């Protein structure tokens, strides 16, 4: 059963170009992974002044495919090392597609 992830990232407006560049790199790498069905990044249009936010929609063939995604070199470089230290908030929702 497909496994979905929705992530909401918020950062300072000054950090948005770095976060956006890292997410763009993830959009290049993630769709090539076995088990990835979708990786879509959105920039939120209603964010308070001085902040930027992004919403990611990810879908995988199953939860093990998502777990494998979190072990890739690009996940470690772009998400763990580049993006997460810049975030002021992060919310993750996971679920199975009906």
C-alpha cells in the first residue's frame, strides 16, 4: 500500500534561497530512487513577513521505500546537513494511501 509523507518546513526569509536550492536538488535525486512515486515541493504563499515556508508531498511504494530514502547520501546532505539546521519549525505527517 503506498505510503505518503507531507512535510511542512519554515525558515527565516534570509535562509529561503539555501533551503529552496537543497529542495530543488532533492527533486532531482529522489524520483530516481526505487519505490519513489512522487516528490513535489511547494512554496507557501501565505507566510508571515520575515519567514518562508515550504510544503513537500512525497509518496513511496511502501514504508520501507521511504525508510530507504532517508538513508540515501542526498537525504543526508540536503535534508539533514543543509536544511534542518536552518528550520524554525518542521511538521511531518505520514499515512497510507487508501
